[in-house]
C-alpha cells in the first residue's frame, strides 16, 4: 500500500480542523484535571508544599487553556504568515 500525502482543499480547512480538534479534546481533560486538583487541594490540609504544587499545576493548566483556546488567533497569524488570506 502506497502512502498518500495529506490533502486539503484550503488552508483554512486544515487550520480550523486542527483548532477544533484540539479544543474538542482538551476542554474535558482540562476540566477533569482542574476538578481533581481542586479536590486534592481541599484535601491537602495544612501541607503548604503540596498546596503550592497543586496551585502551580492549576496555573499551568489555565495557561495551556489560554493557548489552546487562543489557537484561533494563532492559526490566523500562521495563515497570514504562510500567504493565506
């Protein structure tokens, strides 16, 4: 079986397909992760080191969310950079 190149009708279709797929799969993972970390944070008691690590993880997840859901803007910039309209 021969390999076939990835084909798409327009650059917009490729970029928006990637953006929609990333957003579709990342939102539930982020929501469950933040919920789990929140439960662990409530159950951490007086352990300041653990609270600090958990808060750091929540912060990282939120930054990742900004990148994933800001990917529409990133996709527009890339489209313009490679000559799309």
